[in-house]
C-alpha cells in the first residue's frame, strides 16, 4: 500500500532507537508528504482524464463501458480523498507531538506498524479490540 519513499536516505527506523526521535519524525513526515503529493497528482490526472473523455458515443456498449470506468475511477478518488484526510491528520499529529501514539491506550504504536501504515492511530492490540467489538455489534443487529 505505502511505497518505501525514503530509500534514497537508506535510513530505516528501528525499535531499538528512542521512540519518535528527530530522525524518525523526519522519516515519517517525508513519507506522508510524498504519499500526499502522489495522491494529489493522481487526483489531478483523473480530473484531466474525465474532462477530455466524451461519453457521447453512438454505441450503447461503449457508453456503458465508459460510465462504468468513470464510476470506478470516481469511487477510487473518493477513497483517496478520505485517505488524504487521514494523512493530513497524521501530519498534524507530527506537528503537535502526538504522532505514533495509540489514541486509545496512549502507548507507542510499533515502528513496524507505522512503517507499514503511517496513518495508523491505534496499536495492533487496540485495533484488534476495535475490530472485535465492531464484529460483535454487527452480529447483534441480525
């Protein structure tokens, strides 16, 4: 999901270091900003693509195919819009010093989890508990 953006620096955060030291903060900030830039570029490309493509095709199958592609592309962009919101939230947390800490337990989120999912707001344990409770409440609805 997240590309390793920081390969040029060859720095990889480690659990052995002091948690959220300046190198780690710079690493995650760089990763988040690069990810945000990629998403904004893709969004711009989508807008250009939607503007240039005409749905005025004489063949019904062609029109249906184009509409289906547009719908899929717009759903993807909507998901990316939500992702941008999470990236912006993570960037704010970097600024205020709360980045990397679980919102429920206030304990540090593992570096491995943050590298894999830099927008994570819950530790693995808290996320599992959250998912279990969601599942229980969904089952009670039936």
